[in-house]
């Protein structure tokens, strides 16, 4: 299974930079940004099957930046990030998902949200009922998925 050595030092610097852009630290809520060392360590330790797409996303960012994203000033980084959002595709979506999943399992972040520091199962979490009609288009496509035996 791939580990943190799968990312080059430039990629790790760019990951830290883009993670801080995705989720910046907040003094108001007393939470770290996604560039926090503990959150970064979690990201690197759990990349697993997402390594290929995350490295592709980081390489794409570097191409758009004309070099390491981490070395650009804030204005240029923002411009690169906007372009990346437009054309990053599945790799960009994977990068954002990986950053967010690690961020939202950090104890400090969970505490700030008022959640217990525990696994979601077996107790689970109660979610308010939503608008179930949002699933109507999916239900209307019945037959497009194969049935389980």
C-alpha cells in the first residue's frame, strides 16, 4: 500500500498549500486549517488507493503554477486554484475529498462542531429529515443498475 513516501517533497509542500486554501484555520472557531501537521500526517498516512489521483492533481497544479504552487504569492495561487477548479476533473475532486475527510475526522474539528470524539458506529448520528423528493430523478431511472442476486 502506498505511503507518504509516494509524494515528492514538492508534492507534499503543494498539498499543504492547497489544503490550507481548501480549509483555512479559524481563530473564531478555534480550529486548525487543513495544513495543520497532524491533519497532513493523516492525509499522507491514509492516501492508499487515492494516491494516483492525488499525485495527478498535485502535478496538474504545479503545471498550472509553472512550478511549485507553494512558492507562488497568494494572488497567483488563487488564480491557479480557480483554473484548477475549472479543469481539474476527477483528480481535483479526489484531492478535495481526501483533504476534507481527514480534516473532519480531526478531534479538534469534531470538538468545535459539538460532536462526541467517537467512531460514528455503532451509535450512529441522528440526521434531520431532508427533502426526499430530491431522490425522485434517481428513482425514475430504475432499471439502469443491475439487481443484486
